[in-house]
C-alpha cells in the first residue's frame, strides 16, 4: 500500500486524546505530515506542554501508523504544544497576552498553599509553559522569600500610563506587594486597598505572553477573592487542604465560594498527607488520612494528588529554591510534577468543553 498523507490521517483518527476523549484529527492536533519514501514524520500539537499522557499519545500514534503501514522503515512523532486558552472578552481586555488564570486557594491558613503555588508554577515552567505568579496574599506576602528575590520591579512609561515589569526567577514572571515594601513593614490596609493592589497587579504590570498566570491567594473567602473573581473571570481555582477535619471544613467553604461566583474548581490538592520516617521507613498519618480524596468525591471536584511531609520542601521555601527545581528527582518533586500535569490537563478539558458549548449555542441560534 502506498503511504499517503490521507492514509496517515485515517490511521491517526483511531488515536484519542485520553483527557478530551476525541481523536487527534478531529481535535486538529495533527500537523506537518511528511512522507519521504518509507520514512514518515508527524507533528502532534498537544494542548499543554505539561500533558501527563504525552508518552502514551506518542506511542499510540506510532502504533496506529505501523498497523496501517507496516512497510514504513522510520516513524517520527514530534510532540509540540499550543496551550489552550480560556476565551473571555473581559479577561482578554485586562490581560491580553495571558491564556489562563488560576487561583490557588484555601479555606484557612497554614496548609502550605504558597509552597504549593510556587512549586506548581516552577513545575509547569520546567515542562515548557510560560508562567506568571501573582502573590495575592497582600497581608502576608511570601513569594519574595520562596522565590529568592529581593529586587524591586522596574517602572516604565507605556503610552499614557506607567507600567511595572515583573521580576523573574526560575523561568517565572513574578509580582508581589513584598517587592514594593520593606521586609519588616506590615501592610495595615483596609480590604478595598488590598483589593485595589491586586487589581493593579493585573492592569499595571506588563505580563506579556503567558500560558498560565497563577494567583497565590490569601486564606479564607474575603474581599480579595471576590475582587479577583469579579475583575477577571478566572479559568479556575484549586483548593489546597490537609487531611484533618478542621482544614476540610474550611476547604468546603472555599470551594463553595468559588461555585457561587461561577469559578470552576479544577481540583483539590491534599498537602501534608503523610510522613515517612527516614530512619525506619514507617509511614505516619500525622493529620489523618483520606480527607482530600473524600472531599473530592463529596463535592465532585477532581483529586489532583496528595503531597507528603518532607523537611526539604520547607527548606526549599526558606532558602528561596523550590524543591522541584532544587531536587527534581526526589519522590516529592515527582509528585508535584504529576499534580501540575493533572492541573494542566483539567485546564485543557475545561477550555475544550467551553469551546464546544459555544459552538453548540451558535449552531442553535
């Protein structure tokens, strides 16, 4: 059988994206098919560079082509990506180059939300995404310390307005109130002032092109959360909790708040899930077990994963070098990478479903 581009496309119609549950051809993820005698090359355009099933999709493509064209001597599947964007006119007007906005939130403090936000941002960037991180916790900014930055952002004139350039480290664009005030100066502001600062981080900072802009939210369900949800329709939110019931009670409130303001919850992350003693290897459920998974089932939100306790995660935050960058081969870093990729997959699923809904509405009208 002669090898043709049409034949290769027909073969690849049997390969589904495991997250989007449609074939790659229908999803328009196939590009640049090249046939040179018995050599075949194909580009597959994923919806995120952090796709957790990248290797499976690549192997499935190769197998489908081999099945139809066993005479092919060389099959090259090149995996590229173009991050799916959350299409929204309000968001696009305020953040024109930003494809997706994600709030990392918790119902209460002390659950490691900032640590998770930092490590997720770095993990996504190391996978190849363009990432920004806003420290929206105005009263307790921790991003400067955790990301190892002490400089102040530069200001420049953009037409008739002044703009700030975000600082950068580990491939992440960053903004925090901590860059603008002295380390020991408390932020003694009423709610509207704090909310106004977050608005300025959106409108007065030159973010450029980003695949993901992550917000490290303050704990609770107050002014800043409402301001952000009302200013830019977020792509979604992630709820961070620990296994203990006192944390789960507040996590439920946080999740329901996002539902009320029409922000999709992309998933739940359980932090401090357990501790493995380094000398004995015995596992200890210090804060209980299964809380995050139970909450996920109860509230029908995806469970993205559980992160065990490890002093090296805390050390990384204190010295300004996140564990996914400092010790990327550690089991804890691998768990965080897995969670970041599952989060990216959930964003792609949400954006794909939203696009399909809009098409259906247009067709009906």
